[in-house]
């Protein structure tokens, strides 16, 4: 049972990281409109996707690791 604790904790951290990534994306775009929004959204989306990919790769490596 003890061997599962670090994985569970890390999975929770990954979930928190996913929430944080989406929150940061939203905050970067808050209060922007028109062309300003369009310019910021593209870069913000790319940053979000990069972070989500990193988190997903880490999640998969945890799930694939022997318990």
C-alpha cells in the first residue's frame, strides 16, 4: 500500500497542474478584446497545449511504471 502513495500524490499534483495551466490560460486572456485578444489567444493556446502535453506525458509514465 505504501508504494502507491507517491504515485497518488503525484497524480494529484498533475491534476492540480492541469487546473493551474487552464487558469493561467484564462487569466492571460481576461479583459482582452478584439485584435488584442486574437493575438494573445494564439500564443496562450500554444503555451497551454505545451504544458498539457508535458503533464500528460508525466501521467502516462506514472501509469506505465510498475507498482
